[in-house]
C-alpha cells in the first residue's frame, strides 16, 4: 500500500476535499509519522523510495493512521483560528432588514477544539482496542510447560 493512497482517502473521504489543503501535504505528514504509528501499534513499518509501505495495513491500522492525521489537522485549524482572534471586533451588522453575521474566530476555535477532543478520544480507544485484540507476541520465551508423571 502506498502512502499517497491513504492520503487521498483522508483528503476526499474524511475531510471532503478542502481548498486550503492538498493531498501532497497529507502524504508528507503520513510519511513523517510512520514511526509514531509503529510506536502506538507495535509495528515495524518502513517506507520505500516509491512511498510504498513495507507491509500492507489492515483496516484497523489504516483507521488509526487516519485519526493521527486528523488530530494534526484539527490542531492546525485551532492555531489558525486563534492566531488572529484579536482582530474580530464586529460579529453582526444589521441594515434595512438584512443581517450579516460574522462568526467569531474564538467560536470557530472552540468548535475545532471539540472536534480534536472527540477525535483524540476515538484515537485512544481504537489504539487501546487494537493493542488488546490484534497484537500478537513476536517471540515467546521461557518454560511454562508443566509435565505430568501420569502420562498427560
């Protein structure tokens, strides 16, 4: 599986093709954070020169990788909205029965923060479930076998 395929899924399905983002920037984040995915899930993925992962991800691993990106995306949106929050002075203008309302950047930041919190909870839950259900030991050592003299 190629990183660009996962990035394309995130761009179109998860984020609905936003105009302020490109598939290549998502792909860059994913390439740079394969190590984080390895640490969270106990994997040993590497990336080849053609952006191909060393082994294919199952659906649970791919979902967790997508949630990692969404956590980054929501953090970026929060910073973007909080950075210029001091410039929002007028939030509503009314003239001749027409009302124009400008959404406060603080309110947008709160919404992004709620999305980030919800995403983080979902990410933590999926990582926990993955580690409880899908991870198998790579090596078993020790002698835990009991022998019976009665022939069993």
